[in-house]
């Protein structure tokens, strides 16, 4: 399972985020979007786990506003979030023959002017849905569907939060990017206890955000300006590991913006073999990039016509499924396959260990060295607090498999030297 988010300043105001035009359940069985008919907008649910995808319109008594949020649940119902001035109204939509059924879930009002409330990414299991409200100095996480009554406040977080990445299959641990005192760091919110703890802190003066997490492999996709102050870069790390966060130069695309939106699941304990899908925006338009941590390049592929930009998911066997809608095909799914990795030759006995990705050098989570094509920012634990040179030959001590189900904070890793590539 893969979950995602990225933040700029506040929830709902980040043009780097994967588009919310189409939202998929965590297992990819359903999707929901606002569809257009002339000048009117109406909810539409897609079923994606059958032999052929199909769409079911869910129009209400009146057209929806363009900014109305939708989120599919695991049972096929669709959560709708409507706004009316400071009031936020929630309901579940479902098909009833020729019409649409609607089950009101309650409403809430943001009393403080300027407070924003936005749905969080779909939770694992698909039985509950959550939202985050962001005020001037603090944020709050709410359960808005799947509870015993109306919207319920679960936790308060000092600072302005955005993003939203689920870190366990129970839907209890939620990572949020928190802006506090001028810096953005990722924290973990325990929704059962209402506790907040740090997760991602690469350097004291860096802005660090968690974009994606895969629970099978532990692969994390990160955005940070730690290796290049003032310039955000994409990096990757491993949840619960003391290995360094790496910032490959292959993910630096001139005049383009790359946003990861899906990680291949099912690669247990093999994070470097996970395929990652990127939405790439450049001077000539938007297309899809495919990348693996173990490889030194991004594969650039044309997006299907009518792609619901930023939406998609991987199958465990490496097929990227991209929903699209055109006049001829109003509900379709295009498939792109990640090419197999080139086989690595066996390293002769007694040969010197090479760089990761070279013949015979393991690149999985059990062994690590320098990044094959970029900077490595080390985190504390088995390694010292310093920035590794791109071609450093110091291997990182091998960590054991994390014993705790709770995420291990990456903590602070002050940079003694600037690392640029």
C-alpha cells in the first residue's frame, strides 16, 4: 500500500501536490472525482477492481461547487465534503437505482476566520475518513466518517500542518508536515492517544517533508532543501532505519517539477527495487516518469490522453495503472509496465566491494554505501552526524530489522559541509 502527500504552506494551497481531481482508495478498488456535464459538476464513482473499469454518476439535487471534495470508501460509498461559508458539511453518497442516496454525517464550523479544513488521503481499510483543519497557530485532526456520531476531534498539533501519509495498516499513525517557527518538519500523530512526535528532521535549518511511504518495503520519498539550501530536492530513505537519506541527481530534472505519486507495493524488505511513479511537469506539458532507487535514471513516458493527472497506483508485479477519461472512453485505465532491472554480474571472490548498483554489491536495505548518483545525508544511530560525500566509500553499519511497529524518527542530522551535485 502506498500513501502520499506534499506541502508548501498550508493544506490545499500546494501546486506541487498530486492532483486531487481523482482520489483512489488505499487498495485501488474505487475512485471518485467530480465530473463535468456542460457547466455543471457532479460526483462520479469509478470501480477499478473488476474485469473492466466502469463509472457510476452520483448527481444530487443540484450541481456541486468546483471545489467540493470527494473520497471513496472501501464499501463503494463516496464521502462528499461541501462548504457553505464557514460551515463544512459531510455526507455519504451511494447509488439507488436511477437516483443517488445521501446519508448526512453532520457538519462543523470553523469559528476562526482563515481556518481551512481539507480531507486527508484515504485511510487504510477504507472504513473511516479524516480531515485536518489548519488555523493560524495550530492544526487539528478530525474523524469525519466511520465514527459513531458526527465529526470528532482526535488530536491537536501546534503549528500549521499539511500533507498526510499513513504509516500503519490500522490507520492509527498519521504523518503530517508541520510548519512551526519558520521551518517545516514531518511529525507523527497517534490518533488513538492524541500524541505528536517527530519523524523527519534532517537538519535544523532545513524544510523536510514526507511525500510517500510504502508499508511493505519501508521506502520513503522525501522532499528537503538540506543538501542544497534554498532548493528543494527529492530524496529517499527507509522507515525505521539508520541509513542515510539519499538525494539522487537522477531526480534533478532541469526546468521540470517532479512529484512522486505511487510506489510499487509488495517488495518486502527490498526498498531499492520498488518502482516509483512521478508526475513530471515541464515546458512541453505533463508526462510520467518511472524510477527505482537502485537505478541511476528516470524513464520518461507519455501520459495517456485524458489522464486524471497525478492519480494512479502500482500492482505488486510492476504495472502502473493510470485512470483516464476522454470523450470516446469516459472511464478507462491505461497500464504502463516498469522494465525489469538489468541483471547484475556476480562479484568474484575477494574482489573489492563496489558502489551500490555495481556488480556484486548488494543494494537492498541490509547493506548500504554511497548513493550511486547523488548526495547522502546521514542520520544518527549507527553512523556519525555528518554529510557524506557523493563518492564516499564508508559503508553504513547494517541495521537490524526494526523491532517496533512504531516509526523510528530519522531525527536531526546537521550538515557540516554543504553537499551539492
